[in-house]
């Protein structure tokens, strides 16, 4: 048997002598296994879970010729030529470390997708960051669509990137959301433009240290062709760009909520403007549109709009089409979403704020807040968050397994802020949470669900948490 040259594998290769192990049978893993099997590869899929969803997908894959092993996601099968890992699998996972110890190449979803692109492959615009990725990706998709491009928002957003690159009709350009666990195993991709929106402690439990997490995020900029976009307010993202190994001619482009310098997008009063992608940027700025075109309106969402605009402009989208895309944009759920407004109190669902950085950004968007917080802390510390937001807090309602950690930070740094703890751990506890928040709120306040924690201790995911919050609020709302 001729040895497999893994380094050269692509869509047109002869895969029949290649044994690929796919770790994970979720959206990305299923797509990888399906397409690789159709290309002729010998595919083994492994997953630690063995539930109804996994078995249903396994049945389909076994019909097309893959081997599926459920209930054991740690053991690396023998004779493997390449390991493809699904998003979310930590770099320290036993199957990954076993492959590395044996010299087996490890690819992420993005690496495989890049190799499987067709002869008229779509361009990629890549988005990463601790917070805001999905919003920016969907904003960018809307802008590209307004410009008439065949496009899709794919990747970490829950839509298979591999399905997109193998789509027989094809796309002009893809808006690719990239989570940190995908980046250590990305080598070949060369996006037209890329951005790391921000960097804050998160997923340290997956990477082992903040430094390792930071280094993974920095890989978003590797091989970028036209524009490496950074956040002026986050010096670490600019440093990533300065250190990045990009294609010759690639420009560093900043986005800011302040007055933009040359090669930046920013604000002039209440207008979003471009001083990066115009010929006379030394002396002028091009108007994109009013900040009030951004929905939902909040400072950090304006920053998201500027980041998406930078990527779109790097791809050649006109300012008029950027604005048209913003106007057509439909926000994803549970991201600073207005739920209700009654009795002079605004109720906002930001259940997607699952870490301190996201919660802080959300809290600072409102002047007087009754904050609903708590859940699984993922090793985070809450002292800095409380110090920076305490002047905005009317009161706090805590729930979830790690609520005591937030309570301790509030006691240290905001002892005068009233706190109510809801000790119930069933999902019906949300009625108690909302009732407690209503008792604290006064006219002009915002009751804000921005938990700063993961949801898995009490809820299926952040979406269920947000839905139950909205249901509880609506039950309280006067008829």
C-alpha cells in the first residue's frame, strides 16, 4: 500500500487509502464524516456520548460506509492517518494528545474545509473574539447579501462550513465564525480579511491558561490577505495583528467608538464613518450611516457593526450596501433583546452573556440596572466586573450553582447594593428570579438578564434560560 501523503490531501486527492478518524458526531463532525466517506476515505467516527441524536446520526453514517463508535471519545483507533476534531473539543482532549504523541496530523473543521474547497472556491472572511462573534458574522452576511453576493454565515455559528464548501452550487464568499478551540488546528486557510473582536478570560478551562487561549485566538490572522481588523479599545487584538504572519500587502485596520484615525472605522458624533477603504483617507472619512441604524442599539453593538463593516469594506462592499445590510439585519436571539417594557421598567434578555466580559459590556450599556446573574462560573473571578459596574447596579438577583462567588464579590466591592439569592435549582426558579427583580426595579430601571455564567447547571443552554426568562416576564406583564 502506498503511504498516504497527508500534507497534500485536498478535494481532488485519492482518499481511498486514507483512514480518517473524526472526533465528534455533532453538526461539524457529521458533515466531515459524510463528505469524507463520499470521497472514498475510510472513516471512523468516535463520540463519548451515546444518546438519541448520536445514534440517529450514526445510523445515517453507517449506511454510507463509515464506522461509528459511540460511548468512547477518548481512545484513538489504530492505523489512523489523520484526526479531524470537531469544534468545542479542548486541545488537551485525550484523543488529541494521543494523536500528537503518535505523530498523527490533527485538523480542525476549518482546516478540512479549506482543503475541500472546489476549483472556484468561495473567499473567506473570518471572525473570532471572546464576545460578539455571532452578531458580527450575521451582520456581515447581511451586508454581503445586500451587495448581491452568494453568501452564508457558517462555522461556529452552528452551520457546517464543510457542507458550505462542498455545496455544488457554491458561494462567492463565506462569513466564517471561528471559536477558539478550532484555531490551534488550522494551518492552511488564507482569508481575505479577519478579525479578533476582543479578548477576555474565557475557556481557560479548555486551554489550561489565558496565554494559551490568547495564542489560539491570535491564529485568526495567519495568512490574511487584505485586512487584519483589530479593536482599538483592546490593545491585545492590535498586538496580535502586529505579530501575525500575514500575506504581503495586508493592512492593519482598526475599529473604534471614538474618532477614527487613518486606516480605521469609527464614529464622528452619531455617524459611523470609514477612514480605511477610501483613497483620500488622510484628510476625509466616508459616511456609512447613523449609529441608530444599529439594532439592537447599544455601544458594544455599534462596535460590532463597525467590525462587520470593516470586513465587508475589505471585500469591496460599498458603503451604501453596508448600510443596507445593517438595516436588513435580524439580530440573533438572547443578545440584548428587548422582552417587555411596562410600569416604566425595561426587561432585557442577554442570556448569551455567559462570561464576565460579556456581562460587563451589557451592564455598562444601561444607566440603572437590576442585574440577574449566576450559573456555572467556569473558573472566572467577578471582582473586576463588580468594581467596573457597581455604579450601574440598582439591585442584583442571583441564581445557579456558583452564585456565592458573585455574592462574595458584591459584598467586597458593592456592599450597599441589595442582593436576593434564589436557591431553587429547577427551571421553575426563573419565576422567583423575575418576581424578585420586579420588587427591586423602579421607574427608569432596566432588568437585565446578563448572567456572566454558563447555563448548564439549571438549563439546557443559554437559549432555554433566555426563553424561560421571557416567559416569566410575560406572565408578570399586565394584560
